[in-house]
C-alpha cells in the first residue's frame, strides 16, 4: 500500500471545503491536508509571535510533520475573513510575517502563502 502524502494548512476556517485545501492537494500532489484552524490565526502569528495561539500552532505544525511526514505548510488568509477584517495589503504583510516566523522556528519543509479572494480564487504569493 502506498503511503499517503500530507501537507499542513493554517487557516481560520475549519472546513475541508475551503478552496485553498483543494488547491493545495491539486498543485502540490498531496492526498491529505492537516488543517490547523484557529480564528484570526494569521494575524495572531504575525502580531503575537510569543503568544499562546502562536505556540500552539507551531506545536501542531511539528506534530503534523512528525506524525504524518508533512513537509509543506500553507498559510492561508481569506479576503472575506470575519475574524480579522484587514485590508489585502495587511493580510499580505501578515502572511509574510507568519511565514518568516515559521521559517525561523526551524521548520525544515516548504512554506507557501495563499490568499483567497471573495470569488474563492486562490492566489499564491511569490
């Protein structure tokens, strides 16, 4: 039996119906995405690097890596986020800052930043 390939997504939505999850599966050829869902998570990663939510998210990333062999973390922000209603520019800044935080925490895999617009189109930041 072939081993499933996993990725990890940090998002504010708890649903596997999030368009970013299907996008990750399709574009990175993974079978399953471990979802780390927490309201306002991207903003908290960016603005509270020592906060409880940030520490919990970093622990869950490591758990996904160790348990499932996930070697990809996707940080997902949504234009229509109800919890962290920020401008597109602010969300991009949060995505970049969160990515830097995960990288400097020692995560050895790939980190991608995704922004989902109000039409559910997924955009990958360079």
